C-alpha cells in the first residue's frame, strides 16, 4: 500500500512542480497531502488508527518518514520541472512581483510559455 501511495502521490507532486508550485513551501504542502492520504486509507481499510491515538515515538517516526519522502520527492520533481522553465504559476507571479490584490490572469498564450 505504501509503495502504491508513494507512486500515485509522486505524480501529484510532479503536477504541482509543472504548474509552478516548487520549492520547500510546496514540499511542505505536499507533506500534508501525503499524511492525509495515508491516514484516510489506513483508517478506511481498518489497518490503522487515528494518528492522535498513536504512541508519540511512532508518530514522530511516521511524521519524519513522510517529511523526508515529501522533500526528496519535491526536490526531484522540482529539478525535473525546472528543465522546462518556469511554470504557469511562476509566470503569473513574475508579471507583477510582490503581493498585490486584483491581479487578473495572464493571457493563455503567456501562461503556458507559447
């Protein structure tokens, strides 16, 4: 089950990187997705219990393993996505750097680098 989850969610992290969601913050967001997915499947199938009921040592080890997975997967996905240049989200952010309200979307031809 863990290998299947890792492979399936690795594809999600790749999609994130291709869209321009890259770096440590994107990997941290992905770690939350990985943890949530694991808990849903383990509890739905009856092979696990809610994380808040686990012994602290087991919880720490599990969180550490998921964090390492998330950040290593993120580093690989980001490196591969960087080969194609910035993603649509990065192009949009570069159009007007900083935090601004009311910034509309880029024209489609600019969003995808065409």
